[in-house]
C-alpha cells in the first residue's frame, strides 16, 4: 500500500526531474538531476534544493556509480540551487537570477576537454 508520503515524493520527482533550468535573462543552463527534500515533524515534505551535475545524475542511474562519479569529478560540478531561487515551475523551472549567478553546466566542457577529445572520431 502506498501512503501519502510516498505519493508526495513521486509527484515532486515527476514534476521536477529533468526539467530545464531557465534564468531570468532567458538562458537555459542545464537540467535538474535530483532533488533534496526534508520531511518535517508535521509530516510535510519540503523541497530544499535542486541538484545539478554528473554526480547527482549518476546516483539516479545506479547508486553504485556515485563513488566512481565522485572520484572522476571530485565534487567540482555538483551544484545545489535553493528552492528560494525558483520563481516558476512548469516544463521549465524559471530561476530568479541571471545565468552568471549559477555556476552550472561546466561539467560538459570538462568532459569534452578531458575525456571526449581522446575518443577517436569524436570531433572534439
């Protein structure tokens, strides 16, 4: 039997995971990889942070990948955006600040420079 708590988690995850992050200046800066939430004493689920980065994404794929992702990326690209920065949710999640206010999206450049360029035919 599924209780209300489980339903709250599923709905929060469904509505936010993989949503595009858009800043006040209209730039898309990445996607939500995971969510950090807190259960309050009164039973309410409170969303605390939106997580971005390859480590958060690795944890969704398989929990066993987290140590490998942590070893490779060394927490350099893991970002937590407080829910207080969210202005609007929908197909995209609109943030209060401009793109320069959020240091996200740097992992793709690092991967291209340090991994992909060594793959024959990658064009990097």
